[in-house]
C-alpha cells in the first residue's frame, strides 16, 4: 500500500501541528496568565498592597505610643530598632 504525496503532506502537517502547536499553546497560555496577574484589579484583590501601609503595625505603634520611624519610600511605620522597612525592605 503506497502513500500518496497529498496524504504524506497531510500527515507531516498534522505532525508539525502537534509537535509545535501544543508547546506553543502552553507558552502562550502561560504568558497570558503572567500578563493577567499584573493587572491592577488582580493586584487589588490578591492581598498585595501597592499603596501606603496602614496595617496592624501602624495601629500598634500608635496605640502603644512608640515613636515609629516612617519609611521614605512606602510610608509604612516601623519600630525604633528597625534597620529595614517591614513592607518594602528599604533601608531606613
């Protein structure tokens, strides 16, 4: 049983689609998810803060009357013995 040229071309086309198409779809899907993770709406609901820190440590320092050092980069309150900001890790 001989394979015709058209059938051979079709088989090669299907082979290439499977060989190249599947990994390409995976890479494209991964890139789309990576792009979507950087959206502002996703960042807003993911628990990552992009604005000033107004969390529990700020409230603790205010309530305890401890002199807090404010970070120049993110504005978070830090304890007097902190060398680095607890939010952005910038040197105080």
